[in-house]
C-alpha cells in the first residue's frame, strides 16, 4: 500500500529534484566551459608558437640578409653564412649588455678662438727601406707641406736608439736638410717601441736604465740635428696588463722631458698612442703624461680591418659612429677617441688626431651584399696584406664598373667591384677631420703617412700628397 505524499513533501522532493538537475546542468556547463577554455588556450598557445616561429624566421631572414645579401636561389643560405651570422648576432648581444662601453657619455666642447691658432700638421715619413709600397726619397718631400716630419722608424738596442740600417743615417741627414728651405720645419725621430717589447721593458724597468737611455737619446738627436723624439708606445701591455710598466714609461717621459727642456734649444717630446679604449686604459697614465709631453699623436685608424673573429667590412677611420652600431662598436671612431683622451686628462691643444692615407681591403663573401658590415672571407687582392695606399685606391677606382659610396653618417667612403671592397679616406673625408680638429680646438692633425699618399699622381691631380695638402689647406683656412 502506498502512503500518499503530503504537499510539503512533494514540494521538498521537487526542490531536491530541481537541485539535482541544476547540479547536473552545472557540471555539464562546467565541463563545456573547461573544454572551451582548454580549446582556447590551445589555440592561443599554437598562435603564440606560430608567431614566435614567424618572428624567429624574420629575424633569421634579416640576419641572413645582413650576412649574405639577397638570396638568388631557392637553395637557401649556406651553413657557414648562418654560422657567421650567429656569431655576429651573439657578439652584438653580449656587447650591448655591457654598459661599461657607453660610459661616460662624452661630448666634445666647442672652442672659439679670438685669433686663429696655429695648428700642427705632423707627417710621418717612412724610411725607404721601411717596407712601404713606394720608395720615397727625401728630395721628393715638400718642406712647406707639414709643420713636423717624423722619420719612421728607429729602434733600440743595448738600451740606446739605433737605426734599423746603416743607410738610414744618410736619410736622416736628407730629411733634416729640408730645414734649410723652411727654417720653421721641425724634424723628429720616431722610435718604434712595439717591435721589441722586451728591450723597452728593460729600459723602463730601472732608474739607471732610463737615465742611460735619456743621455744617449740626447746625444743621438743632437748629432743628427733632430728637433725631438717621438715614442711609438702602442701596445706595450697588450694583451697582458702590467701596470708597473705603464708607470715606468711615465717616469721615462718625466726624465726625457726634464732633460729636453733644459737644453739651450729645447727638444720636443711626443708619443704615438693607440685609439681603442682597452689600449688607452691599460697602456697610458694620461693625466701624468700630459705634464711631460708636448703633444700626443693619436692613431685614429685601423678601427676595422679583416679579422677571422669578426669577418665583416668596416671603416678604417670613421669620424663618427653609425646609428646601427651598439656596445663596443660605438667607441670605434675618431670622435669618441678624441673625447676619451680629453676625458682622461689630455689637454685639447696637445691632442693631434691621426688621419690615414691608406685604407683596408676585404674580399666579400657575396658581391650582392656590399655595404657596411657585409661578410668577408679575407683581405682583398689590392694593396699589400690588406693595406691599400691611396694611389692604389685611385688606380682601382679607375677600373670600369667600380662603384664608390660616401657615407655621410660616418663621414668616410668605400669602394667596390665584384668581391673586392676597400675602406679608405679621400680629400672629402680628410677635410671633415681637419674641420673637426678646428671646431673642437684640438692641437692639429697627424698624417700616416706621406709614403701612402698619392706619390705617383694616380688620382688625377697635378701635385703629390693631395690628402696631406687638403688637410693643410683646411687647417690654414681662417674662414673655417
């Protein structure tokens, strides 16, 4: 017998039934929502993965274009090119993380002079047997072209200055004889310190050795009627940093200065110094040097040349950095170097900016990619060991099909044909550098060297040394 249900019980049962139905529906909807959520998450994940792959592909395409230029076939790019691209990309990332390279922020101050100053034009002259591509005899030199001629190079032996060859002594006499035609000309002897670091380390290592070198140097310079000494102290501590050697070199400068200045006709003292920041930091006590030297010839060139660890084209002697350059690369230009020498304590009037009359050659990996940062497989065939004298550049540009570009960002040109690529300086670029020197109140310009200027009249001019003459004209122009 069935007991009839009361009204309240019926309502309760209906409520429970509805609740169970609602729970079932809720579970169903939760399941549906979970499925939808999982599906959407999967779609988003797949999209992000696809987008990442697209970005990576685009980045790789951009990198490949940088390394090998536009593709010519469906075969893709070579494994070697991709490897070089990865190497460059990794190097750029690492250097961009190192904020040390961008510090301090350096800006050269503008200088205005009540009267036009007299700028120095220091010209290096390589001895005929010094390995130059052109044998330049002293009688071909223009006595009115430069304010100073540095004869390069003598060496040291037994703690004293020595000519490389006995015949060099006659060349010394030939160059100093130019002073009879121009009494204002100064002729200095440049001593090549970086070729025999052990000998120089011995010279600077003790007061006795330094004193002997100073005494003998004075005798040597006076015997050959030289006006001073230039010490080519480039990389004495490189790659091993020896702080004591730097301090000892500074002490040698102090002793040389004291001896030179007390003479009836004081002798000049200069240093040829490197431009890269690590060399500056590790090789020179600049604030102390400034008290002892008359000027410093800053070698603002060789910033880029073919290197197996960075096989890319680049400017030999850029005036300014390019916007695309990052990290350490932003320091590889004349503007940054000059500012850093100022920052480290060298007076502007003692900074002589080096300007090269030679360039560097590269062999392009792909002739379709022929601008800055193009991959290269080695040095070029023009010139000698990757060094190209200006007259050789001009001869190359006289060939049919050669293209030349002047980069107004870095203020230097380059030229190329097929896979031959050369960075160099021309009259326009050296004029920019001479104007820069005057604008910032620097002491002058150094030319390296007279031998690699257009001695052979290959550039269409009527006189030798057109690059050097262009610098001279800008420095002497009172309107600039």
